[in-house]
C-alpha cells in the first residue's frame, strides 16, 4: 500500500503528528496518546516525543497531541503490531528529508569557507593558526580568543615578526606590528569551549597536518559532520535494544515480502488441493511452518 507521508519541520528537525499516525493506522487518537504517555514514563525519551497542542476549526479549545521525531516514531511503532508498509514509508521519508537537510548545511558551510579563504601558516616549519584566522573560521571574537588563549598563545614582534612574515609570504601581513599565533592544541581547546569543535574538526585536522609534499598551503574545505548518529538514549542498554529492534524490523520487512510474494501463492495452492480432496484427514496448510503462525487471513487474496 502506498502512503502519502505527512512530515513537518519544527526547530530544524522533521516530526510527524500523533494525529497523522492515528489516522493512517485507523486508531483513535486518544489511544495513540495513551500509548505515547506510557512510553514517556521511561527515562531519556522526552526529546523524541514532543508535547504539543492543536485547535479544531471553529473552536477555542486546544487539544493535546505529540510531535514525534524519527526515533520517536520508530519507538512508538515498535510498541504496536503490524503496519510494516506504513512504518517503512515514514522511516524512508524521515531519512530522505534528514539527508536533504544535511546536504543543504554542508553546501552552505562550503560557500562560507570559500569566502573566508583561510590560508595555513607555519612558524619555524610547524603549522600554527593566527588569532584573526581562528576568529574568521569559528566566528569567535578576537578578544574572546585572546582571553581564552592567555598564557598559551605566542605573540610575535620585531625580529620574530619579520621572520614569520618571510616564512609566510602568501599571507598579506602589511601593517601588522604584532601577530598572535596558536598551536593545534590551543585551537582545539578554544573550539571545544565554544561548542564548535565537532563542526570544524576535519578542517582543523587538515590545517595542522604536516605534509612536506603539499605545495598549496590552503587546506581543503571541511566537510561538516552532522550529528545524525547521536545515540537517542543515555542508557547503553536502551540504545542497544533500540538498535536491535531496528534491525529486527528490517528483517521482518523482508520476511513479510517473501511471505506475500512467494509463500502465499504456494499456501493457496495447497489449500485448493486440500479442499478438492474431500476425504483429506489433515490440514496441510496448518502443518506448514509459517502457515499456522501467520494465519489464514491472507489466503485467496
């Protein structure tokens, strides 16, 4: 069955309303709400199932609903039986929309870095980063960087400054009477302090890479590492259980497909032959491994 998937974007993440779920699977919304209330009694799931309200046209009263993230949706659907096609349709759409959002963020970051044109510099042959360059890259003010790097930065003046300028001729240092430079460790510490290290991690590693074969000192534009792989729960047992449930669902989907396309036609044939032989003393359909398990409801579809 094909489903018309209804996702909405809230605070830069995609969610599905509990009302949509109730409508698609043919359940009363109140029953869906009760199940979600029970799930929310478990620890560390509040960020996956978000309380919200809605209004009915012509009424002033607000009604309760929940907005489910991809992991929240998966968690709910594993609490009910069946609806494999519905589960797969929504999980696939969540994945597609998240990938599109991720690609959009990566492209925007790529354009930003092309404009900033960060050039790698060295001091006595070792890669260093100027305070002004870190400010351009991470959007942290020069003053805050100087404060955080107190006692860790190296400020070059006079003869050392001239040597630094000579070593880094590609950079325009005209008019500078002093330049403060930072080591890799200090850059990482400052970025972590301001919560941007994961975003620029690849760029920093590439910037401070020592490779004498490289003639172009301009590092490659970084690839932003989106945080889609963050585990949904703080409890390691919940996380492992959740991963196993998702793997089980994928296997269940394959089994359902094989049952529908391959086993069911054979079961129908067996049942037809059984009915044709009026004096048959056995029920061969129920003797099949999955016949009695999955039931006769789908026979003769």
